[in-house]
C-alpha cells in the first residue's frame, strides 16, 4: 500500500496537512515557556515605556495568564505614569513595593516614582476634571487644557 496519495487534490491535502503538522511540532519545540516569554515582553515594554508598543507588550503579558514577576508591577506602573494614568500607576507601584525586596538595589527608584505620582495626584485633587479635555481649578475657577496641565506638573 502506498502512503503517498496519487490523486491531485488528495496529494495537495496530504502535503498541506503534513506541512501544518511539521510546522506545529517545530514551533512548539522552539517556543519559550510563558514565564520566559513574560520576561522577554517586559524587556521590550521597558524599552518602549510610555508608548503604544509598550501598551501592546503589556496586553500580551496579561494574555499569558502567569504569575507576574515583581518587576512587572514597577514597569507597568511606570508606563501608566508616563501615559498620564496616575491612579492606575500608583496601584501598580504600591503592589511592587509590597512584594519587592526592600534591600534590592533598585528599590529606591520605584519608591521615588511612588512619591512623585502621589504628589501629582494631590495636585490634581485641587482640580475638577470636566470630561471635555479640560480641568478647572476648584479655588479660582480657572480652566486649562488637561493635557497641558498634566505635562506641566509631571516632573
């Protein structure tokens, strides 16, 4: 009995199925474990922090459904800060600070970032977000473009 089909359509189907099988086999053999893939994606996100590329990398990390390394919370918090999402950012940095080793040489950087975010949130609490891209000073009633205001105080 001949294993290789002689009929034209069957031949094409056989070749396609064989190719798909080989491709799936070799892909799974060279694919990274989810934990290592998270490390790779974190490295890429850190290089592009504050950009759409970083946002995409964090979404990929989320989809892997693994336990995140401690640095994930710091790097994602930093990215959120750089994209003006302060309340989300401070939650991620808090999570990092709760889990991280206080004796780690990099512990002070997230601590400084937490302080900066906290100060910026306190400044923002003096204003009302109008929902139309502007904010209003609660005391004086003056109104600004929100984006310009955030960049002014984000130092």
